[in-house]
């Protein structure tokens, strides 16, 4: 399989493209969620540029002994959960959350987050599909594989791994061996 080495300049350009798309949509998150490990660098760049807080979420489906991390409070922020109220969701209380990762490869990681957040906070409520995903919760990746089963909102660049099977190597991976 062909390896594609992504440079730090590429990372900056891809992050700038995501920021241009956010600006074009006139959408600004209340906070950014960087997925460990690959999403931390671009999430930090976006967080710093927009001057909004950054949180982290560990969802490693491939390289982890402990499994993915669930943070139900993020789902409650997205949903606008109002405790002790007849209407448990307030649109005014919903946080805008940008989830950031390095690559949307198969879509498994991002699909896991969507399922986890929804299952932890009123899973059968239709507002998840109708009002929250892609409105209050959006996803940005540096590289989007168009063959993925998950549709992201923002991407720095797009590839198609079915047409061109490539292994993407980011500058924070094996930087000591380059």
C-alpha cells in the first residue's frame, strides 16, 4: 500500500480550509472536542484560532486496551438537557460542539461517538436526528475518505481509499524516524 506523508504545512493548510468552511457557514462552536490522539493537534489549532475552549475524548477502537471513553456530559451539552423540567431539552441551552479528528477513514470512530452520545441522553428522542446532529454537533477532519460510512461537516481535503488505497502518515506519527 502506498504511503502518503502529510507535512506540517499540509496540516496548517487543511486546518485553514476547515476554518474557511466554518466562517462560510457562519458557525462557531462553544467548544472543540479533540479526539485522542490524532485529533488533538488540529483541535488545538482550531480552538486557539477561534479562542474557544477545547476538551478531549479518547475513542480508540483499534489501539486501546481500555476501550472508548464515554463522556455523557458532552451529550447533555449538545442536547440542551434541562434537569427537573417538563421539557428536558432546551434549544437555548444547547452547546455548539465541534468534534475534530485527523482522518475520517472508515467512519467507525465518529459513528461510535454519535451512538454513544445519543444512547446516553434520551436515545429515542427525534431531536437527535432533526435538530442536533449537523446543527449543534458538527464534525471536522483534516482528511475525509469519501468512501467512509460517516458524513463529516468539514474537511481539509478529501481522498477516496477505494479508488486509491493509501496509508496516511501524519507528522506526529513516527516523526523521530523521518
